[in-house]
C-alpha cells in the first residue's frame, strides 16, 4: 500500500534526539530549541521565533497577544482546520467566515471588506497547500481598518509571496511541524513567528506560563513571578532535536517534494486538457513548497469513487476539510458572511494524492497510472 503520508526523516534525527536525551536539559528552550529558533529568525527572517508544542498552541498565543476578548470578531476562511477558529473562539471571539477563491482555495480577499464591522479585530489568513493568499490586498485592508493580520502558515514553511516567507508578512504567523507537514519535530510541534516587535516581550511571558521566567534566566530580574495570563507553550527538547535533523536538510527536502509535485502535474496534465480534472493553480507571485498535490474532480460522488478505486489498487488518497461554517461548532461560534459560492462546492471536489519526502518515483508513477485508469474506465463506461 502506498501511504498518503510518511513523516519526514533524514537520518540524523536519531543522533540528535539521543544527544538531547543525554543532556542535562530536556524541557523547553534547550540547546536544540535555541538552534532551531535562530535558524528561523535568520532564514525567514523575522523579529522573533518561538517553538511551541503545536501550531494550535501558536495560534492560541496569537489570540492572546492581540488581546482577543468576548464579542470581538475575527474574519477567516471556512475551508481550514478547526485550530484556526478554535484559538480565537476560546477567547470568546465570534468567527466570521467568508468565501474562498476557487483557484487557490485561499480566502477571497475581495470578500473580506464586506465582512468587517465595528467589532472586527483581526483577519486570519490560511495559506492552503503552501500557496500564499493575496497578501498585499489583505494588508491594505487591515491597515485601512486598523486590524491585525495573523497568518496561519501551518502548511507554508519554505513558501514565499513576492519574495517574502509566508508567516513574515502579517503581524504574527504560525507554522506546524505535525507529522503530516513537510518538516516535523517528531509528530507534533509548532512555531510562533513575530513580525511586530511590540509582541515579543509579552509572547515570552505568555509562553512561560504567564511568568517573567525568561528574564530571570537572563539575569534581568532577581526572581520570577506570575505577571500575566499564559500557559505551557514551550516545545520539549527532544522534539526540537528531531526538528533540527529536518532543518539541516530543509532545501533538499523542499527540492525533493517540488520534483514529485511537478511529476504529478506533468503526468496528469492530459486529464485536465480533456476536461476530466482540474490541477492546482500557483499564482505568479507565489513560490510554493509542494505541501499538497491535489486534483479536483467533477463532484462529491466522483471523488468518493476515485478514492475508493485508488484504495482498492493499493493507494491511499484523501479528501480534506469539511467547511467549518457547516459544522455544529461553526454554527455555534461563527457565521458566514456573503454567499457560499465556492467553499463547499470546491471542498467536495478535492482529492489529495500521496506526497512525502522519500516517496519513490515508481510509486508516483503508479498513482498517476491509476488516476488515469479511473477516468479511462469511467469514459468507456460512459460515467463521465
């Protein structure tokens, strides 16, 4: 069976994790964590980067940092993972969903302004599949209405928009190092990216359970105490050590995935040319990271049939998010503004194909072969 995903492993992770285990510090902000954080600050670059236990935790920190309160409103796409909305709903915010663009599956920047009210506090963008949202327009809207912009770039590491790394354009950004992402910290992990210096000091406090413990260790205070709200938002050192093994080969991993993505694109182009499927769109200002390779089929029925067909032939494929606005919690904690023209329709057409660091060329060719076979047999049986 060709799996849908396999966690990224480069070969040095064992050595680094063992080194961390044998060190005198295996909790947060050890030597590997500091090494990783410096890597992000220098390579993105950004004002400050903090490793967290997950992207979910990084988003929760972002909600605290912009001081989300009850009755505040936060605009975001409905086509996203629950963490994007949960982080702000936990603070009492009303989630305001708007439609997506059918070409990138990202928030439709032209629908944001009509969703703004006097209660709006932030816009949360989600860079789906590592392809950037139209950030210039979104930042202009945010500046016009004095709103914060948080980038949920969980899937966006190594991707860029007009030369800028995703996560470094808004006030705050977040990455995920979950096992399904291009880079992992051994299963779960995240990063908070701070681009606005006024958030740095408070982020450090929130991340350390609401204490000024970090200042204490730097010798800036003679004892530390509880000074703000917070929680335990530090990534453990073993996870950071695993992540360092990935970061060392970040370019190699990125190039590998891009090569697989291009193989899929070229191999399936004839199906698009015949009108059977739709392939991903990469806007000219975007440099993507091959996080996902998806195709869009005719409808939900055809998607289900294709996924079943691939599974019967030893290939695991998957659909993706169920739009949040149609979920029980989405109806309770949010509302959809405007018409749902594309969110539901496009989400029901999308099929993700296997792509991961280490997938073999012959496995990719097998996937291409059986996707083509599905549509060829469907045509012969007049199902298309």
